[in-house]
C-alpha cells in the first residue's frame, strides 16, 4: 500500500496528512500566527519556515521521510494548464521561484513537496492547481482587448467534489452538466460541462460574489476613482480587493460563525450584509447556468462556508428551480491531493509534464 504525504499551504496555516492508500495515518493543521508570518515580506520568503514546520510534524508523528512513496503539494499560480496530476519538474520549480505577479500560499506546495520527495527518493506531484484552465475561447473575452478573463479558482476542491457528486448520482462526471460552488475565504462558481470546467469567476482577485475577505465584482468606475483619489497606494487597493474586502470590510471579521451569532443577537446590519453575500452567490450560480443553456443536472456546493445553514438556506430557494442542490460542507483537499498522486502511483493515469 502506497504511503503519500499531502501538503496544502494556506494563508495562515499549512495542512498536512500522510495517507496509506486513501486512509489517513494522521492529519494535522499547522497554524501560523500573524506575528510569525509578519517577519517575511513575501510569501516566497516563508519557504524554509513552512518546510521546517512540515518536517517537525512528521517527526512528532514518528514518520520517517524515507517511508514515503510520493509527496504531493497544492499547486500554485503557474501558467494555465489542463486538469490532472503533474510531476514536479525543473520548469515548474523555476517558474515558482521567479518573482510572481500574484503571490499565493499554494505556490509553496510544489517547492516543499519537491525537497521532501528528493530526500525520500520518491516522486513529487501537484494536482489540479488554482491555474487549471479548461475555458472555451468565448469565455476569455472581456470588454477591453488589453484584458483577458482568466481561469483562477479553487480547482482542486471543485473537481474533487464534482466527481464525488457524480458518484452519489450514480453517473460519470464526464456525462454530467454541473454548476459547482466553492464557498470559503474566496468563492468560485463554475459550470462543468461533461468533465470540463468551462468558465469560472476569477476568484483570486476578480469578479463574482463578495466573500468573507474579498470584494468580488465592483462598479469599475468607482474603483478607478478610488485608485486615482490619492487616498490609497497600489498595495492598499489590492488589499481592499483581496484580504480586507467582503465581510472584513463591512463587519470587521471573516468568521461566518461570528456573523451568525451577531445576527441571532439581533444585529440587523450583519444580517443585511450576510444575506447580500448569499444573494450574490445565487446570482452567480444563475449566471453560470446560462453557460450550460440551463441544462444543469445538479448544483454542487462545497467549502467551509457550506457549514453555515443560514447561508445555504438563503442561497437554495433562489436557485433550486434550476437544478437540485447538493451540499458537501467543508473541503477534502488533502484527500483530493492524495487521490491524484495515488492514481498515478497505481498506474491508473500517467503523470502530466509541466
């Protein structure tokens, strides 16, 4: 039975697990305090700190690196690629080590996986990174020729949950039309046509619903006026869009449970903002259903925010006329990473080359 280490770096944590087959030997969320991360100007500078945290967790669980048959990391913001499991190679590593326009914690996944795998004498992989691009050409066109719509999303969880929903429906993922929704710190809403993710709101820093910490789509003219008002720097504007937008901007928190508690205590403003987020999520589901000409077999909802019954109960009545709503709270991204590596190690599919 193959042993696989899965590594998923997030903005304030690094999730890891060791699997024997698909059974976890251990899972752990390594929390990183804001003060610890503040000493690193860029996410790339956190590499050694995060690597040592992973190695420390392995040692604490008495798992030697040399027992691993493979190491798999969350894929980062690479050039657009097709869905699948990729062998970490020099071209990928060189790209991730170069200065990048979009910093993202997932960029560290392949780098850490490669170093640990090299020590173990095992292959390193990534699976369905945020840059998975299966767009139809028509989805790329924006209203200015200088700007192209990009596929940047929570592809790992979106793909894994779509396959899970297909199994529950007793059908093949490649035979279904689905609208799949990841609800987390960022929100991705995407139509899947016969196994391909053919469109998505640009979840990292672009359009779609506002989220616990991202602004979502904004009136462009007002954004331009803010940018040239002299009140904000370039970095401050980007923080307003991703990190300090959404619930953080309106309510000072990115914790949905805290917002629900405020609502239950009678906070009318918190209710209005939280319901507005649900309203925008439902609008985006409706928009993406048009990509499939309304021929939608199911609306599949996943991610940490899907635990919120209040939010789901506001979204569902607005969209269930389109298709049945299937809810899978949380995210099994570590398992999805391991499954991608295991498919290659078992010879079920070849590893792709970057």
